[in-house]
């Protein structure tokens, strides 16, 4: 028997809409509060809850949704929550499931940011954060290695990744690297296929170009969706003299083009907020990464922390809304046509190339941040130990980061 269309699945549910919405809110508030360990852990928890326990969707439908989240930019775990909500309760479900998954992490991160601003300069906090930083470098390095093995499928993609890394290190914009890398890689992949396939499918060409167009130009289109809220927020007193509207626009653009997972966010932050605008220091970026490891839910909730540092409470709200909004819009606007795009050979070439460039950005930001984190032989020892633990065992990165912090405190006491 043919499985129902994903867009109309929720209409066949026997439960009233209100009950389905309440169920989504309760489930994703819980998952947002307990999903430590990154997107893979969060998605595993979702599968257990919505497929095995509640049987809201089939396992095949869940896998199809997971595949679609890899096609569009943004955090996979959040987009999975949005997809499940849409399948369960339509447009209202899309909104409440995604929001419910984000809110716990954002609130926890905001509380941590409040504490950081007030106590981050105490000797105890300084030694804790000093040990956390080399552990974070190890976490990102392992992620780069594992993702790189998957992303670099052939010699050409290895060359493209190397070029993207060099471009980042010479301070070319991460957005330009992702856009140019995707388009160039897509073209090269098609040229390489010409000897093997003489025919040209106009449908696949148009499908690939549709995604490239949306992926590159969507930040401009999204600009008209938040100006009112940002202008209102900009009039509120902030903790630092950073225009909240500019802060929101920055994170809106990042959320619209963020391929490769949450760690790629830090490449944009390091380049845009440290080097271009000088709003943050290297140390604050490392602290933000560490807090992203400690807190549950999507790693992109780190934007809440950065927003609070730069703009107080309103900065945290605007940064959070801005970085997650594109994920809701992508699922809502592109969901119906993504299965067709996924079958396009042009699309496959674009995604392969963008993914390699995203890993290169992660590698580049690791190199830059290591200079600030690895100062003194105790920090090198912490980094090496964290790297060894992550390489040998499947340990939740949050525990490794916590261990690095404790080691930093012990090192300070020993001195």
C-alpha cells in the first residue's frame, strides 16, 4: 500500500488539532532540555519518541525527513523537529515543534550568558574557561576529521576543500567561500561527467539552479521579514554599543547559508564579529563555543549567548530569532520540491562541494582559535588528552569539555 503524502499526513490523524499541538509542545520542550551531545544525539532521541514510542510517523518517513534536512542549510536537529511538527499538525505544528525545541536551549544559554557577564572575570571562572578552551579545540578537530572523511569523496573535492581553507585563512568571507565553492564545484562535477553521460537533462539543470539561487539569494529575500522587529529592538538599551538591528541581520544571513552544522557558525562569527567588526575577542568566541558544548539542544543557541554579550536581553532575543528563522522558512517553502531537487545530479554536485567547503571553514577556525587556546604546556596537555579520549571512545563532548575545565582549575591551583 502506498504511504500517504507527507504534506497531508497530519489530516488523517484522529486526534483533534489542539491535542496534537499540546503533544508536540510537551515532547519538544522535553527534547530541547535533555538533548546533550549534538545533533546526532538529538535526532536519535526524536526517532525513539516519534517513531518507536508514539508512532506518529513511520521509520521510512523519518529517514526521508532526515535526508531532506541535509539538502537545506541550517541545523539538522531543529529542522527535523520542524518537519515532524509539520507532518503531525500542519503549519501550526511546524511552528510549535520548532519553537519548543529551541526555547529550552535558548533560555539555558541566556542564563549562562548572564552569569558569564557577571562572573567571567573571577579567578575561578578564568581558570575553568582556560581549561575548557583546549578541550573545545579537540572537539572541533575531531569533528573536522570525521566530517572530512565523509565529505572528501575524491581528489577534486580534496583540492576544492584545500582552496576553501586557504581562502578562509586569507580572510575571504565564509559566505563567499560557500557560494563560490558550491557553484564552481557543481560546474566541475558536471564537466567531469560529460564523457560518461552525453545527454543533458533540462529538468535536473533547472532543479540544481533553483537550489543554488535560493541558497545564495535567500538572505537578501529574508531581509524584508525582520526589519520591523529589529528596528523596535534597536531602540532598547543594550549591554554594549552594538546596533541590535545589525546584530540580527548578521545572524539572519548566517542562518540562511549555514551548511555543515553548528560548528561552521564559529567560522562566520570569528571572521565577521572578531576580524571585520571587532565586536568580539578570540577569547569570547572560544567561550561561546564552550558554552555551546555545555548546553542542551541545537548548537546554534550559541547565538543567544553572543547576542546577550553584544546587546543584552534584546540582543539575545534578536540573535536567536534571526539565526533560526531561515530554518522554518526553508522547510515551509522548499519542503514540497526538495525530493525532486535531491534527485538532480546538479544538486548533488552543489551539495558535495558546499559540504567540503563547510568542513574547510571548520578547519580554518580551529587553526585560528588554537593560537588563543593553547598557551602554555598545561593547555597543550589538556588538548592532547581530550583529543585522545574523543578519538578512542564515543564520549559525549560535553563531558570532555567539562573535564577540560576541571583540569584547568587544578592547573591553576597547582601554580
